[in-house]
C-alpha cells in the first residue's frame, strides 16, 4: 500500500513537471519550476546513458590528444616566453589526484617541452594538427548531440575556428591573469586593502580569481562549441554550476584518493592510470552536464519523458495547426512576423518537433521564411487559400514515399479510403472490399474502353 501511494505521488510529480497546463507565473516559483524540470531532464539523460557514453569516448580521445593539444597551445606562449603562467592551471587540474597527479602533470609538461613544433616537418605537423582537430571535432559532436543540432561545422570552419581558439585562447588567458595581477598590485588597490571592509573584499576576490577564470572558460566553451546560437545568460548559468561542481568534485576526489591506499596495493603502478581515467571521466561528465543544463534552460520545451519524443500523429497535427494559427494571426493583424525560436518557446514543445513540422509546411508552400536573418515565419500564400484540410494533408503526407511499398492486395477503402469511411469495420472490409490492385485494374479498363471519356 505504501509503495503504491509512493508511485502515485511520484507519477503526480512527474505529470506536474512534464504536462502542467498552468505552470507557475510568479517568482520564485517560475525559477523553481524551471530548475525542477531541468534537473529532471538531466537525471533522465544520465540514466539513459547518452551523456556517459560520450564522456567515456572523450576520455579515450583526451588521453591520445592531450600532449599534442598542449604543444600546439603552448607554441605561441613559448614564442612570447610566458608559457610558465599557464602551468599552474595544469597543476590545478591534476591536484585532486594527490602527489601522483603532480607527477603526471610534470611528465606531461616534459613531453610538451620535448616536442618542438618547428622541427616536426610537414607530415609531423599535419598529424599533430589532425590529432588536435579530431579531439575538438568529437567535443563538438557531443555538444551538438546535447543541443539537437544535426549538422557539424564545415571542414574550413573547423580548421579556422578550432585553430584560432587553440592558438589565441591560452594567450587571452595569460592576458587575463596579467591584467588581474596588475590590478591587484596597483597602488590604488593596495590603498583600498588598508581600509575595511574593502580589504577583506579584495582578499576574497583575489582568492576567487582562479574560480572565476574556470567559470569563464566553461562559459566560453558552452557558447563556442555547439554549432548553434547559445544565449550568454544560459551559458553563464551552466558555466557557474559546472565550475562549482568541478571545485566540489575536486575536493571529494582528493579525499577519495587520500583514502584509496588499498587500490595502490592492489593495482600497483597501474593505480595512477586508473585514477587518471576516473578523474578525466568526471571532468567530462561535469562539462557535458553543464552544457545540458544550458540547453534545457534555453529550450524548456525540450523537457519530456523521453529524450527523443515519439512523433505521434496527434502531436504532429495539433502542433501544425497551432503553428499555422500563431503565424496567421499576427500576419492578419498587421503585426511583425514571429521568430521561430519564440514560437517554439510559446508552444512548449521540443524544438526538433516544431522545426520538423515547420520545415514540412515551408516545403509545401504554406509557410515562408522572412526577416533579415531568415528566422521569421509568414504565410506562404493568401490566408483565403489555406484551409485546415490543407495543413492536415501536408502533415500526413509521406514525403519519403515509403507508403507506396505497402502491398496492393488489401481493400481499397483501407488504404485509399476517405474520411467518411473511417467508421467502416474490418468485418465489412473483409466481406465486400476490393483490393487496391483490383480497383486500379478496373479504372484502367474503363479508360481503355472509354478513351474519350
């Protein structure tokens, strides 16, 4: 009895999250409602295994690419003689692994110092760039999976965007470190430190500067990597949550490593490798979870029971009719054409569903793209020439013509019947129904016998 009541309450909570016709409209309930839906979607994605699968794939690619990536990134910094300023960030990454993590960081830096990009030759340099590009390409594919983006960047965009970030990104990071150090060491700030409470605030800010840089790096990755437009505020929220999670995970993992002496006794020298794999996996999971959080905050309509929503005929037909109405009404009233993204948020339906249906209506000529950026929707022809039946016909149409493969030895009323024959029972079809093939043959005979008909 208790378990039944618990399941009922759990189902009621799930219905309130997923199918609430009247969501909260006042703060802070709106924020709590959106946060609850996002947490539900994140838990669903982790349980389904999509995020964990991509995180494990990125761990393998990272181990192969970390030295070439750092060598290419440090090449510009080495030329300027400031590569030492980036080394503390690498040590900070491996710090939760304990003393062995510091050794791993030193070995990686040793490999990077030994790798001379200028003397690799054309083939070696090409392989080095390819290894780095393949890592970033796999990262982009994971982010595009999260953001439901079907297309990757073009090859030219990958080389230009990726290499510019790899080469310029560390330089900007070093510049940010130098600017912050200059600010904190200025005479004005030093004078403020002697005045309370400004002194305590400046001290706290200086201690949190590395954390702010980590949050900024997460935010930049969430904006840059997906092949779609990501709003800054949602990317920042995802970066802030990921930054806090990364700091917390680092402290918990450090305590785990400190108490895992038995693993070193069991696995001997392999223990450091296993710990490195686990720590790298946790970092990728945090990064992907932050990206998922930014996606669900920007696209609340994508929160559903399943990650891939089942395209039921009822859903497609009603979304198509609602979409057509929401485009026709402002057009009739002389108001600006709505953006497709705004319509998706108002419909509260997953974006991939609305985009698929709007694309179908555009191909049929019922809708048309407008606006400078081509992201607004207007009717494709006069509203007098668009009926509900036209919209339903377009939605039901099989554009891939797979329905033509169905066998022709079935009753004509079953496959080619009109709306008026929907009440016909299968018993009546079996008694009196002619097959599609027989009906077509009769029509051909009538055409032959009455050619001028």
